[in-house]
């Protein structure tokens, strides 16, 4: 399985190299789309951390939940703005 995984990754890298995509451009796109997905990964953790039936005595208190929701709001705003900002700035190019 290890060897097959490495062979598959080398195949993907070869395809990327043949297509002529710049690696940094690929990284930029992956970061932006990772930011778009982030609220969907942060919310379940936030809701589970504040749930006393799941976490028991280790559940977050009201202050930590409030701070978590503030961060969730900031992450959501950033994820909504990520793609339009990438388009407006042409991927950060001057």
C-alpha cells in the first residue's frame, strides 16, 4: 500500500508538471479552497466542545463558547470573502 501510494503521488506530480501549472499557483488555489471549507470543519468541533452530554465536565463554559462563536463568525466571513478576493486580486498578483 505504501509503494502504491507513492507511485500514485508521483503520477499526480508528473501530470501537474506536464500540464505546466505553476506549483505556487496550485498552492494558492488549495489555500483559498481550504479556507472556504474551514467553517464546515470548525462548526462540529465548536458544537461538540460546548456539549455537556458529549464532553462531560470537560465541556467549554459560556465564555469559551462565546469566544469560539466569535472566531467562527470571523472564519465564516473570511471564507465568504476568499474566492471574490482571489478573483479581484487576480490571485494576489500586482
